[in-house]
């Protein structure tokens, strides 16, 4: 730790990783990006202007990990998370690993086991846990505002789905498993967190219902396609007008899953990648009321709570305004990075949890298996008790 700044490395220093790195980089104020690894030379050139000419840049992850670092941000695509996280943890580094933690449940368990074995600090980037509307819902539920939670229904309108998930590697199973993992990992985690349990039984239905038929695909490439969304206009509608999608699309664009949690709560989650609007709507139903969000942090975001019988009652019995917060993802990105940097330095309790991140993948993987087996019920494997104990105590 030079000048008391955490020395940060970034793997995948373009897209999401680059964004996180720019937020974290505060020389003299706690953290400095000193090394970047990316396969794109243009990104590395940009990193040298963003983080100073002395920043170490490389396309070789081992070269980065051999630098004197305190912590690493891993912002590469999903299919690289397992190997890169394990490599960094084996160096004993604290890591911020983007969600989804990995492509399979077994891969998540290998990451957890490596963190435990090397006593390294593992942090998974579930930034929704730092969104103001999610935190307020959690606070109200924990305070008993709707009694004992029995059910959750989440509708996920992925308005930019075609642009964000069907133009590049996201569209291929081999790189994401499914969008129930890649996209829903956030929501499954929120459902688990607010309902106070983990899914142990799931089933799902879904299909590729729109994007699979669109013409004007990009020519095939060997390996994963990476794109730069800068310059893409997000106003094309209806979605059937989209062109230039990935040459191969084998993930579903419409899906829904049901979950039975280990505490008896029942949850449903539905995802559509071609709605005109882009947001998530959660309803939590308890023994003494119902809580629902309207908006995800944009101006006007609020929660409504009902605890009297009525017919349609638009205003709700209570209304909670959610203030707009500064920073990307409704202010969650600066907050999650601040939490990670504190954790990398001191360890201790965090709002996010590597074990919970694993459980969201386990539920998403089982739901994907169910969906691809025509809706057959699947049991979600629980993690090993030794791992549960280690991470429940806060890990390293
Ligand atoms: N938590 C969130 O809100 C949030 C938001 C966006 C993305 N993400 C996650 O971030 C991750 C990255 O997403 P993205 O859209 O930025 O992906 P991307 O395709 O833009 O890739 C990110 C970077 O990784 C680099 N890269 C690719 N292969 C590499 C390799 N082998 N070694 C080093 N660098 C490599 C790319 O060149 C790029 O700069 C995904 O796992 C995604 O789920 C999370």
C-alpha cells in the first residue's frame, strides 16, 4: 500500500471494468489504479490516459497478478470469471468480481473454496443491494411493515434487451449459460435477500420468441464477439426492426421461473427482452400487507404499501418517496465500490455476500435446466456446510 492508497489492478479494463475502475481511482484518497489488463490494445491506450502514464498495462493476466497489488477488479465477460477469479485469489488478493459470479454452480463453489483456502477476500458485484429503493424495501420488510413475507413476484422489463444482450457474446449459451443467469442473477439475489431464504426448488418456462427470427445478422466470428455500444441508438422500436445482432443466438428472450425458498416463501420472476420500457417491478406479499416499487431510482421513484382491504386502490396506504442518488445504477456503483475498498482493507461484514451470489447462480442454473427440459422441477444443490460456515462468519 503506497501512500496509504490501495494499489488496484483491473482485469477487463474496458466496458464495465473500466467504469468501475474510473470510480475507484482516487489517488491520495484511498485507492489508485496501477495496473490494467485487457485484450483490446485501444482500451489499454485509453487506460494510460485515464490512470496516468505510469499505469502498468498488459494483455497477460499473470503479468498483472505478479505486480505488487492489494486488490483486483474483475470486469470481464461472464465466461472468464471462474478462471480469472481463482487465479487472483490464489495470489491472495482481495477481488471485486462482477456478477454473475460464474457460469455454473460448481464453478461458483470452486471460487468460494479457493477464497477460503487462500484466506483471500472475495466480493461479488451485486450492486442492486446498494440501490436506494431495494434498501428501503429491505428496511420496511425487516421492520415487519408487511408482517411475515410469504411471496414475491418480480416482473423484469428489459427494454434495451436487444441492444445489450443480443448483439454480442451475451447471446450465446456457451458464454452466459442463459439470461436467467446473466441478467436475473441480480433479481434472484434481491428476492433471496428480502425474503430471507434461498431457493431449493425451481421450475421455469421460456423460449427464443423474437430475436431468433431477425435478419441482417453480423458475420460469424471465431470466439466471443465484443462490441462497443457507444454510438448505438437506444430508440429503435419495435424490436423487430433491430439489425446487426450476433450471428448466433441461442439464449431465450422470454422466460419465467418459480422458486420455493428454504423458509417456505414462494417467488416468481418473469423476464422479457423486448418491452418498450426498461425497469424491474417487485411485489412482496406478507401476512399483514403488500409492498411494491414504482421506478428503480429515476426521478419519481416510490414505494407503495397496502395494509387495508380494498378494491383497486392506486395510492396505497403508505407512500415512500425514494430520493435520486448520484452515480450510475441509481447511485449504487459508487456505494458498492466504497464498500469493496473498505472490505479489501479491513474485511468484515458487507451488504453483498459471496455465498448469496453463489445461491443466485445455483437457482438460475437450475431454472435454466428446467426451462430447457420443458419446465421440469429441479432441486437446487446447497453449498457445502464448511463453505457456508466460513462465509457466514465473514470469510477472510
Ligand atoms: N453489476 C452491473 O450492474 C453490471 C453492469 C454491466 C455489466 N456487468 C458485468 O460486467 C461484466 C463485463 O460486461 P461488459 O458488458 O463490460 O463486457 P465486455 O464485452 O464489454 O468486456 C469487458 C472488457 O473485458 C475485456 N476482455 C475480454 N476478454 C478478455 C480477456 N481474456 N482478458 C482481459 N480482458 C478481456 C474486453 O476487451 C472489455 O474491455 C459481465 O460479467 C457483466 O455481467 C455488470
